[in-house]
C-alpha cells in the first residue's frame, strides 16, 4: 500500500536553477515529514524536516513547503549545484518525537527522485 508518492522521477536541472521535488501523502494523521538525500554508494542522510504545525521550513538553500489540506509537500533547492546531484527521499510519520523519527517503513525505491544538476 503506497502512502507516500513522489515526483518527478528523475529530475534534471541546469546549474543555478531551482530544483522542485514534490511529495504527496494519504494519511491526515502524518505530522512529521523528513527529506533524505543519498549520494551514490552512501546511505540516506537526513536533509531537512518539517512538522505539521508550520507550512514552511527554510535551511540555507533548502525550503520545504507543506500544504496540509492538499496533503502535499515540496522541497525547493535554490541555485542548484552539481553537488546537489543525488537521490532524494521524502517520508512521513505520525505522532513522532525527535528521538523516534525514522524513514517511513514502507518507503520503497519507487518513492524517490533522482536529481541531476549539470
């Protein structure tokens, strides 16, 4: 059962452009939405996360927008650089505390975006 969907797959952008990765989810109970980045040969690393109490979270060149009514979120990477080329995962969990948050257990390879910045 697919509860988190991500698009586009893959995404190619030019250096300096804004990269936008979209994610939708099914359960209204989800309240914690982390994004992970994975470089080839490495494990996924937490990039940025947003909680349902806010609708925008910014960290440097990264901004996450959350639309709770539409059950969608998006990750914007401003001024994309070749070093941003990686695989990005969105995830969702419910009733999550900072100590217990982890990748959504049903996250599968289909729920990822390959970003290539040239």
